[in-house]
C-alpha cells in the first residue's frame, strides 16, 4: 500500500510540473496577441481610420520587437 501511495505522489507531481510548463507557454502567446489587439484598437480609436500601415506597425512593434521589449512594449536599453 505504501508503494502505491509513493507512485501516486510521483505521478501527481509530474503531472503538475508538465501542466505548469504547458500553461506558461500558452499564457505568453496570449499576452502577445493581447498587446497586438490593444495596439490596433488604440490606433483605430485615436484617428477613426485603420490602414494596412497601421496594422503592420503594430505587428512589427509587438511581434518583431518582442525580444527587445518589456511587458509594456517599451524597448529595453542594452548598455
């Protein structure tokens, strides 16, 4: 009985670790999409027009510069 309990604990901890890793990967992708949507919405509401240039600008700001930006989208300065 004691061995079954230990095996069950190992399986439960393993599932918790795998679930946490998978969830963290999906949350970061969703956050990038939220930033993109907010950028496009902010531009559309600001001047009541939407152009392909605006959409491209948001795309390059959010996705292309994601590695060089903090959580608010500001560029990180490397010294």
